[in-house]
C-alpha cells in the first residue's frame, strides 16, 4: 500500500473541497491538524490580530490557497458555522425549526439549526432562512446580543444617537440589540468609529472583530484598537451597581448641618471614595457630586438624592440616607458651639435667632430655597439685620426673620421664592416648630444606600 504524505493529504482535501464547494470555498469546518492561523492577505490589516486569534482557536478558517479574504462578505450559513465554533456551550432555548430552504444534507444544516435554537439567528416568515444571503452588520450585532442575552440598560435611542452619527439609519428591529451590543463594547467601526453603517454587508474581517470582542473576558483588553470600538471609554453595562450598594459621602462646606424638623433644604454632597461594582469596575469616582435635598421624615431629616454628576455628565440616581433623628433644643447653652462651622437651614436659622433673642448669632452658611447662603467671612460678627441687607435669602426665611425680629421693614437685596419670585415680607415662624433642630454630621450620617440599580 502506498504511503500518503501529509502534504499529499492536504492537497487531496483541498481538491475535494474545491469540487464540493468551488475553488474558493472557505474551510469553515477545519480539522485542527490543518488549522491555519496565518494568512497571506491579512498582513497589516486592522483586524489581523483578531483574525489570527480566532483562527488559532478554530473559530474561523481561511481558504485552500492560504488566503482569508478579509473584505469578502459573509453568508448567513457561514456566520452560523462561526457562531457554533465561537460558542459551543451555548444553551438551546428554542424549539427546532425545519427551514424549508435548508435541506438536511446541506453542509451548514446542523450549524444553522444550533444557531437558531441557541437564540443567535432567526429565520424569516414562512420558515425561510436564506442560507446563502450575505449578512449585514446590523444582523450580526443583533444576533450576538440575542444569543448572549444582552439587553440595554439605558434608553436605546440615547445610546445610539450618542455613539453613532448615522443612528437614524438603524432599522427599528435592530435598535435594542445594537444598543445592548454597544453598551457591551462589541461594535467595531473601521475606519470611523462614529459611523455604524448598519445596513452595509458585514465583511469577514468585521465579523471576526465582533466575535473577538464577544469572546474577550470582561476586564481584559481586546486586541482590537480602542479607537475603532464604539463606547470604548464608556461603562454602561459593566458600570452597574445593584440596589443596596452603600455610597459614603462628605460635605465640604461645613462640619455640621442644622435644619428644622419640618424643613426641606437643597444640598449637594461629594462622593467620598471610589465606588466599584462586583466586577471591580470603577462606577462612581471619588469627588463626583450628589445632588438632592434634606427633607422631613419621622420627626427628623433624611437626605434624598436625585442626580449624580460624574465628570460633568448628569445621571439620575435613586438613593437616600437613613433618617437622622438626633435633635437639639435651641435654648440649650450649647447651641452656639453646635452652630460653629455649621450650615444652617433657613427655617432653623430664623427660629434660632428669634428664640435665643440673640440677633448677633453668627451662622456660617444658610441653606435656602435655591442653595444661596450667607458667606462665612462676610457675616462674621455682624448684626443679623446688617447681614440680611447683603444676602440672597429664601422667601420663607425672610418672612420668619422679619416676624421674629419684629422688624416689618426688612428689605433684603433679593428674596428667593419657590419659583424664583419675590414674596411679601411678613408673617412669623411658629416657635413650637423650631424649639428643636436636627443636628447632622454629614460625613457619617448621610451615607447613601441605592434604592434601585444604578448604571452609567
């Protein structure tokens, strides 16, 4: 018996494939013995490293003549075969479909059936698959998002319009899937990352890049240059914090905050430490601003956050502190020591001034309806009436102070109302509501807890 060399075996296999699929049929199902990881036509290609990586893993293959043809289109059959090799352990979640245009003896029959049952690929009405149809980029991205169970965590419209200049050309059916793929950083746009070109046929290089990113473990750097990856610097999915996460905060303007138990006061806090998610991804950097308000609860006060500002970007947030119920009688001889280096709510400020009978109480900062307060340096040791002449104050505070001091002719330079409108100076704050004030140590009392998931 004549012994056949390995090179002769390769030649025979190549001839067999050529006779079966044509002279340039891709080796989509290649034996590891003949796996090829270098190709003559990908040197210097933007996706060369990805192509080599996937070829070594047996996910993709080239042609018998040693080429890869990176710019060639990919059929739905070929993509199904690649999916099967890239995700061999994908769970089947759908009932099998017998596509009328995929006979049982078709070379990609099993790959198509598996890709369909695992949720990656779907057919068309009438149980049609169109196996030889070239697949557009939008379909590839939707397939990956569907099969990998990726869902958008933000508004798809926001994600798409933020990342792509041609977002309006994305088909309606593909918007949610592409938004999810973008959040997961699976979208490669070469040469311009801002143009998705969703309806353009996907090239073999592009499909390789999509698969390469999908197979890159979280936290590891892909071999694809970040300049071509949409949302490469974002963190929409990986920067997810779950409900119950604790966020330490601090207040830079004063050591204490004093408010009336019935007072609502705006407040901006600073995130004290870096907040990372379960995967170790930095989600909220230290120094980010938390905007919200102190509001009455159970005879005390509670900070409720509504907005987070990270590097100038605003994000809605649903978080709150525990209720703070530590109170102090304003007639206590310790009140002056408590007020030192304190930010004081407008209602509490008016009440304390009136009840103590001391019109020279120095308040470091007054929290008013628009967060405009008295400056520490400007007001040091000044009579309260003199201070008011140079201060923007809340309408309620103005009314209360004028009533308590007995001076109905106070004319502050500006009165801030609920809708930025003026108010008639007059009235009086009920003394019984201001005998007690809530004393807050912001660095320990205002630690936030997420009431719902937060993502960027």
